[in-house]
C-alpha cells in the first residue's frame, strides 16, 4: 500500500436463503433472493473497482465460516468479517481497522445498490476534500455510502453513535451528530436501494445488460416464461 491510498469496503451478507433480500420473496423464492443478493454484491464490487481498482475489500456480516462462499467467489480480494454488534459498531470497527492499516481515505458502500453510478462513489470520496466525512444519501432516509479521512478520525466516530438504524431518520440523526461534534460533512447525489419488488424495474432501467443483477432478473423471467428470451 502506498502513502495516501484509498480503500473501498463493500459491506455485504452471506447469501443464506431466507435471511437476505426477504422483501423480494413475493417475486423470488428464498433461493432466488439469495442468488439476486450475490448478483447485486458482484455489481457493487465492480462499481467499486471502477473507482479504486487495487484496494477493494468485502466485509461480511456474520461468522467467519459464513463468508466461505464469498471468499471462494472473490479469491483475489480481501474478504473479512464485520466486527461489532450493530451497524454503528461495525462501521466504526471497519474505519478503525482501515486507518490503523495506513489508508488515508476509506469509503464503505452497501451491497443493496447494484445500479449505483460509479461517479457517485467517486464524488463521495472527492467531497472529503472539503469535509471530515461524506455521505451518499439514499431515498429511504439512510445512505448508500460513507467516507472518512484519517485526519478526522477518531472524532468522526460520533457520526455512528446512537443512530436509529433501519429507519427514515438515519441521515437526519447523522446530521445532528455532526453538528454536536463540530464535524463537517458533505453529500454526493442521492440514489436508491434495491430491496423491494417495485425496485426491480429500476435494475433494468439503470443497470444495463452488463449488470449481474440485470442478467439474473432476465434468467428468472426466462424461467417463468418456460424458455430463453429471443
């Protein structure tokens, strides 16, 4: 690693049927939902690689053994397990570790955004030139990515403490933490998660034919129709 290097971490989960993408089960079987999750993760990894080629890692929620499938799928990538009990603790632990390893800037992105434009990740990182931390806001009130720089750590830990995770108030609470801690934060353009049936049509619109998620959707549609598309 060279001085001043940037790390991108993809936060994801093991592809366990019945435990991932459960809100898509009205459209998919639990097994198909798990397959879609893997496809979405693949797209996000590719998006991250388009921004920072060499230093992209996957951090997986759950036990180390649960990450075996992802380690097999990404033999050339560092695959680690997330440390901590809640999302806030896991984010703090990931930033702690990255800055301890010497990275100057670190960005964490979730795996629910297979159609995210790479330029939005690049802009999130660029916003660190004017801030202590930068966020990519999502339409549900949370954020698809967060980036921080080593000079602002550990003060920026405050951004992940006492946040009402998985609610529409995540970003507003984060703004409050920033004000209370005297931290400067900045924002990239807004995007969306893909985790509800109505979101699937956006994969076809925004993902394009090279998207793993789009290819998986097409495969499922072909299965439903009983044959390959012409």
